[in-house]
C-alpha cells in the first residue's frame, strides 16, 4: 500500500475512534446536527478523514446522513442504546 494511502487510512481510524469516544461520552445529543467545520477544528483533523469516519458510523448505525440544510451540517446523531 502506498505510504500516503496508509497514512490517510490511519487518519480515518483516528477520526472514527475520536467520534466514538465523543458519542459514548454523550458529546453529541440525540438528533443533534453535526457541523463538519466545527468538528474538524475540535478534533484537529481534516474534512476527508472526518467524512470517511462519519460514513463508517452511519453504516454501523451510529449516525444518520440527511440531505444537507447547509453544506457542512448534514449528519445527525442517533440515540445510542445499550446493546
């Protein structure tokens, strides 16, 4: 795997873990819109790894993707249930 590809995947993994930690610690309220711009600054990551991590969360049922009301605010936190 090319080094830049491996580094990018690593950044996605880090973003995924940071999002998971925030979710578990109730850093997002159920139904809350998630602003990508603010979140990239908060987590210290760029937009692309964040979007990939959010897509993973969506595919695993932690987030919903909605039609964007604004370009940077198109994810919603789902209610987390113990499982």
